[in-house]
């Protein structure tokens, strides 16, 4: 399981750097599932083309389940756009966007967040 969190305004460069870091981590397995916690994000600083490029990068496998959690309609909408861009990729992973953490955890087969 990969847990990614964001807060305040999130930029294209920050997401790209995190993706790069994840991909080269020796403990990372592309088959892992992911929880993306966007509940503290207030906005995104990136164009729709930049979002599309990030969403279509192949970091996770097509069997990975990736749950995005957003608390505001605007952030939920951006996450849904990410889901759609990923679905348009050649080998997309499964992404679903949720308003509540418990539903997201259930979808990735967890009862609670893993501890660090």
C-alpha cells in the first residue's frame, strides 16, 4: 500500500517529483494499491494538460486499486478528472474517488490507515 497525502495548494512539480520518487523506491512494487488523501488540499496549480500527463504516467500496474479521497466538490472534481485521464491510458490502474475515508479504505481492502 502506498499512502500519498497533500495539503494546501499542490503543484505539478510536487506530484511529478513524488511519482518519480515512488517509482525508484526499492521497496515499491507496481502491484501495490494506493490511497491518495486530498482532504487537506485547497487547490491545484497545474493545467489540465499537465494533469493529463501525470495521470497517464505508468507508475502502478493495471491491477492496482487507487482510492482518492476529497472533502470538497472542487477537489473531488479534479480527482475525477484524474480518474478519467487514467482510464484513457493504454494500461490504466483502477481509480475511484470518494468523499469519505472509510469508503475509500474499504475499496482498497483496508479497515484503517496503515501506520508508519
